[in-house]
């Protein structure tokens, strides 16, 4: 006899999607905050540069060679800005490699196994990173690469999970569940800042690993690959999901039609859109903590808390906009194509303009926070644009598509740090120098959004049902 559930099991799966992306991002966003307290060894062991904006407050001079004592958060390492850029980027090298086969792995092994094992191993490697840093930065880079390699298949696996579980009228809700990554960013920045200030930077790693391990236990008992394989789902809910999905989602394993995908114009337009979104997000996730501490002049705990505000705004807007998208689709107020293209204005165009405006406001810390919060808030609309379009084009191969676009978009993760270092050099940089980073990021946001508005599609592609069935 099955267990009767008052809450539909598919809503449990939405929660699992949320917690999966939350856990996946813990190891992605911790290092930009932690590295601030790990750098500064060697000849610079006792001092650091004073942030430009703090110098401006105390003097009319804007020289950048003034120093102040470093707080004691644990051992520090003599890493140049270039080395720090490599450490930040090494995760994304692995992420790109791991993303490519992610959808296929999920199809062959099942989303359940892919998500569980990659998260479990990532937690272990994240804690081992502490000891790797003491040996050599190259070993830390290796750990970060492997963590990225394990993280790569997670998002394609989540897309496969959504395709198997979500009725079409509820896909906005499922995709909005992917905003767990935003909550992760929101919590990780202040948590790592506070833990580092209290116990040292090494515990900034261990606390996150513990969270991931707790998630793995919950996921093990709650999730499953499909409605048919879930232990507690009712027959009524199974039938509802099957009928709602109709023939668009195959119940058999299918070989992805890679050649047709590569020749598909809508696929490449989505690829461009996704790259633009990730480039803009990586500027904010990987570089803004450094900008806040090294240029604006916030301390570690203050920078962590303030860096979390934009992510908090993105979380709530993403959940709200996802629900709005489901409502518009259910009521057929406007077409699906209109929804995708209209909300690109919010996911890409407006954030791009706001990011470029950061280059114009100098040391006005209040306006920096306001613009960052506004930019990330409207970007929550990504749940209706680049995060959902793969489900439109091909429900059967949404994981494969998302794996490929994550591979391409992930390259932004190791492009952003050296591009920033190109302007700032081995110094903290000035607001003017950082402004170039914001202009480039904002420009890519806007350009990729415009391309999708002109050429984007939501039409289910003919090759969705033409994979070679096994």
C-alpha cells in the first residue's frame, strides 16, 4: 500500500531542485570571498593596500601605495593577482569540461545518481582544499578544477529531472526552483565572512561542506529520477503528470541527435543568451566581493553582508517572476514567444545598463549597492528566458542542450578574472579601472539579449522526437 501524501510529490521535487542548485553553488561562490582573507603573504605579510575610496576620504591624494595592517584570519599566501585569477578561474575550467557530458550522464545513469554523487564528492574536495592551499596554490587549483568538474553535470541533470517531472503549465515553478543558487550566494557571502572573522578562513570551507553533506542525506531519501520510480507518489499524480506531458516527453532512452542540435539556429541563439547571462553574473559573483573590499573599502563581514543583498533580491524576484510566467501561460494571456522575449528586457538588457552605470559613480558606496541590487533583482527574470528556453526547444534533450550551453557559458568564469586583472594589474585597482570591467560585462549582457529578442525561438524542434531510441 502506498503512502498518501497531501502535498504533491512533484512539489517535493521542486524543493529538491532548489536545494540541489543551492548546494551546487556553495562551492562555486565561496572562494571569491575566502581568497580575500587568504592572500597577502610573503613580503606583504603584515600590510595591505588601503582601498582607493578610503584614501579619498582621508586625503585629496589618490595614491594606491599606502598600506594598513592585515587582520589575522589564519595563514596567508604570497599570491599575485594573476595567481589569484587562476585560482578563481580553475573551478570554471573544470565546470566547462564537466558540463558537456552532463545531460548524457543524467540520461544514462539517471539524474538521481548524478546529483547525489557529484554533490557528495564536492563536499569532500571542498574541505580538502584547505590543506591543498598550504601545500601549493597549484594543488588548490587542482581541487578547484575537480570541484568544477563535478559541478558541471549538476545543472544538466536538474534539467533532465525537470523534464521528467514537470507538467508544462508548472515548468516556471520548477525552473524557478533553480534560484536555489541565488540563495546560496546570498547566504555564502555573509556566512563565509562571519565564520572567517570568528574562526579563520579554513572554517569558511568546512562549514559549507557540512551543509552539502546534510543536503545529500535529504536528497537520498526524497528524490527519484521519474514519477514512476518514486516510492511514495500516488497513481493519481503519476497519471496527471503523464497526461499533462503528452507525447513531448519520451518514456524511452533516446540518443541525442548532436548533429541536428549543432545545426539548429534556435539552439545557438539560446547559447549566446546563456553566455551573456553567465558573464554578467560571474562579474558580480567572482569580482564584486574584491571590488567591495579592495576599492570601496568595506571590511570582510561588511562586504559579505552587502554582497548578499543583490542575490537576495534576485531570489525573490526569480520566484515571483517564475510564478507569473506560469500564470500567463496557464491563462494564455500572451504567447510563449512573447513571454521569453519580453522578459529578456529584464534578465539581460536592464541589468546590462545598470552594470555599465557602475562605471560612472566612483566611490559612492550607497549607489554601488543600489545599482547592484537593482541589477540582480531584475535578472531574476532569467527563469523565464535562458534557464527555460531549452525546455521549449526540446524537452527530451533539455539536459543535453543545457550541458552544451553550460560548457560555453562556463568559459565566462575563467575569462572574467584575467579581463579584470588586465585593467587593475597587481594592485587593488581604482574605480576607473574597475569601470572597464563593468562596461564590458554590461555590454555583453545587452548585446546577447538583443540578439535573442531578434532571433530567439520557442518552437519545439523537429529533432526532439527523432533521437535514435535504444
